[in-house]
């Protein structure tokens, strides 16, 4: 089982998330009652809809992680899963995303995820 499959399996057990096809057309999505939260595009890459406010709030921390890729102007971040710690990071960020989407007064206009907008290079020593 890949890291993405393991993360997806764990997240599907969360009562606030339901699975279905990703609106971008590639992979599996998890959505809340209001919005798509995550797109599982490959065995290692997950796009996560954090919202503009959360990305601005945690920009320094997100940018400092070797597992996170930011795309300027996007409300999504890409999480590259190379190890179990990255899965734990993803689960923590999904929790933050769920809270952000539940407490927003109005849904943000739909935007595309980062699929095909991010190139992830392997970290040193990780294959």
C-alpha cells in the first residue's frame, strides 16, 4: 500500500469527509459538506484546499517544509508524501482545512487544484 493510499484510507474514516472523483478529472477527492478538501493524484502527491486565509497565515511554515509545494495565487497546496511523517503532516493539514472551510462565511469561488502546476523533485536520499 502506498503512502497516499494509506492516507486516503485513514481520511475516509473521518465522519466529515466523503470520497468521490476529483473535479479536476484526475484521481480521488475527499470533500466536506461545502467543498472539495483533497485530491489524491498519484501514489505520492495530494493537493489540499487550505483556503487563501490559511495559506497566508501559515505561509512561512508551509514554505519551510520540504513536503509542501506552494503555487502563487492558489488556494491549494501540494503535499508530497515521502515518509510516514508526511502522512501525519497531511492529516494535520486536512484537519485545519476542514475547520477553515466550516468557519468561512461564504464559500470561495471554485478554483482548480495544483495538478500539473507543481513539479516535485525527490528529496536527497529518498526514492
